[in-house]
C-alpha cells in the first residue's frame, strides 16, 4: 500500500488515508463520534496530515486517531502515536517542581539565586530578586524567545550562563509575557537541586510515577515509537519538515508522548494527587495550587496559574496549555470541577485551526460552554482567533497607541491610518511582515480585521501611571521606545 501511495503523490496519499479514522481505542458514544468526524473533516479543510483527539468525560476515556503520521511514509495515527508536545511540557516541568517543593528541595517564592548562585540577566536588581514563582508564571519580564543550543546534558547549564545580557522588556509582573527562557532556567534549577540531568529528573519525578510508558525527552526516545512527523502546510498543501528538530530545552518544550499517556497525565491533574495505582504523588493542595490564579494577563480576561493557563467560560473554569513546535500544534485542556479533559494533537503548522475548531465544539457539546461577546482570550502557547468578536462602533482615539515598540531582535510598529491603526512586525535581520489592520473591540484590545492573521487578538498594556507602554503580539510583549 505504501508504494502505491508514493506513486500517486503525498497529497493524494493524505486524502486517501484521511477518509477513514483509526479504530476507536475505547468505547465511544455519539457525542464523541461527532468530535472524531469533525476532526476528520478539518484535516481536509486545513491541510493537516494527521491528528488525534482524546476526551475524558466523568472518568470515561475516548481516543481517536485520524489521518497519517507522515505524508511520505504514511501510517495511521493511533492512541500510541508519539507527538512532541512542545510547550505542554511546561506543565510537566511545574509538576516536577511541585514534587520538589513537597520534598523540601525548592521554595516557590525563593530567589533563583538560592539554587543558581551565578544566575544573572542584564538587570542586576531582577537577577537578585526574581523567584522560582516568576519563572513558572511567565512574569519575570525578560525577553522569553531565547533558545538553548543543544549541548547534550550540558544544554541548560550553558544556557543559563549565556543569558547574562538578556534584555529586560518589562519589570517583573508588570506586563505578562509568554516566556520560554524562564522555563529553561527552571529546568536548570531542577538539575541543580536533584543532581540529575533534566531528562532523568523528568523520568523519575513525573513519567515513571504516573506510568507514562511512551513519554520521553529526546529524539532517541521518540524514534523507537510510531512517531508523528511535523509538516508545514501552505495553501492547504502539507510538506514534510526535514530534519526533525526536537526542542533542546526539556522543561520549555521537550517532552514527547502519546495520547494515551497524555490523558493519563490529565486524569492525574483532575484528581487528588494519587496515581492510577493509588500511590500519593502530590498533595491535593499542590494540584489545586497549580490551577489557582496567580496573575491576570493584562489586557485579556484570562489568568495564569503555575504553568497552567486559566480561562473562564461562564461558570466553567478551564486550565490548559498549548504547544507549537516544528510543524506540530497541540492542546491539553482540563475542567477540574467537571471532571473533563480534552487533548488535540496535530502534525501540521496549520493544525491550530483544527485544534480550536474541535476544542470549542467539544467544550460546547460536553460542557455547554459559550464565549461571551468580545471575551478577550489570551495566548496559551498556540495561535488562536477570537471566538466571538465585534469591533466597537465608536473607536477610541488611536494617537496614544501609535509608536515603535522594541524587543531584542525586532520592533513592532503601530501606525495610524486615518481613524484606525495598523500593526507591523519589523524584524532586525529580515523583511518586515505585512501591515495588519486592527480595530478596537474593548479597552486596549484590538483584533486583526484582515489578512492571514484575521481574528487574532493584540493587546496594549499600561504602566503604573496609566500610559501605554507595551504591546503584546502572540503572547509576547514589546516595550515602547522613547
């Protein structure tokens, strides 16, 4: 079969295989069958090679793989197909951290320097005072899009020593900004207090206690399983991404596992801190703390917990984390009071569209969830469009928002076009992106009104004096230039 598929081309192979889903891995009902059918249809609509959907509903688990792992060597996606889960890994890092807190090895409010005495970024005051809590809530304020070059088991040690001139974009807690660097530093703290590599620490603190049989942190771990390769989708045509480049920072984005394991992990976070064998892994209070709001994400209606991104849909409270990495877009979301979880894993750069379509349909079908008009959702580790948005009839004066906002490697330029604004990303080393027309739909909140980013939210954030001082695009802030 594979030879014939290769002869007719990867796109035709994709269409041939996505017409039928893999067998259900657990008993399902009509409601879940509708979600599986929706996912199958969205594969075609958005040019996604493969996906897997998993739902926990009052303890009952349903999983369905649809599509293929790789358009050039297609195998059906199953419950045990391994996906790199990218930034969902941050919740695994926080789980490991809480175990170390309970063991007395880490204090959440202790300075990072208690565990890493040589830790330093550009701002000495921040270097001295920033805490573990800041790392785990994306609130340290330094630039977060900083990668860790692969140095094997020395990766995180070298990373921490390389960021001594890292730009402080905002004071801690002043302007919430998604921060991979903070979680890489957290990984180095885990190594320092355990005396283990982060790979071994994650196995011993999380994977093994929870019985996650297909979980790993290296390409060597992934390659021994059926693996979902990443694809770039353009004009609805997917192309295999070569080579596969796993995240070098385990705690920021380097975990990989299958849907069966991910739902076992979700079930643990829906529970009381015991594993499937009834063994105590965390205190119930620690599970609850991870899901407790720590900070608002200014300019949105969402909050951040300890790693978990928190959102309310009417009376329903959800904790979630998305992921984006090398042609994989993914989401895990739990609703603790409803004993409900949904996870959607895809192997396409366009997979965020499938993820949000299936997520929203499932939340509505299972929980009766609805988004309020102009509810300002915040970045959770994957791109999303606003679900129910209508620009204000009376647009505010655009003048206070116009300006140039700076991050280390790019600027965000906000211009006035008559009574409206445009927003443009202007990287330092490549051509500027397209100008995005935006309109206000709430105070300091704008939505992109046209182009490929239509429907996405951008937020302005004010300083303590009430002045517009930051702009947040795709979850990251840039600071206004004088």
